[in-house]
C-alpha cells in the first residue's frame, strides 16, 4: 500500500544587509523556502510571509531590503520510502558515531 503526501513549497528571495559591516555594505541574497503548513499557520495568525521573514532576519540583526516571492512547486512524497531512507540515515549516523568512539580510543593503545 502506498501512502503519499503532496507538499506545497514556495520560495522567497530575501535581500538583506548586515549593519555591523563597515560601509559600503554588501547586499546579501538568500532563498528561503516555506511549506504550505507554515504559510497556512501564518495566514491564521494574520501575518504575511514577507512580514514573517523580515521579522526573522531582523531578529538575527539584519536589515531587510526586499523580499520577492518566487516559484511555488508541489512535491509528491512517498511516506514509506521517506521513512525507510530516514531510518537508514539514522542507522548510518549511529554506526559512524560508534566507529568514531572506538577509533578515538585505539590511538592511545599500541
């Protein structure tokens, strides 16, 4: 049985300035992707995505110059496949961490 979910993703291009830099300051660009759940939550709170993004950047000490809405895509995700990949990734991380712990002690013993 296949369980699939469609995830709506919307990109926003944020141009911001770090006021801590000496003049002339560089305009930085970053693409931020919000999913449909985040957009829906913002709407219920009466916030626009641009206002939310500006707030997040300003909280980090930046001045936002512009925010442009970009492309919106729908991603179809097979949840069972995602579960398997995630579980395998976690298992791999655990093996690597265990090998690092064992490897760290072998240098002292010779």
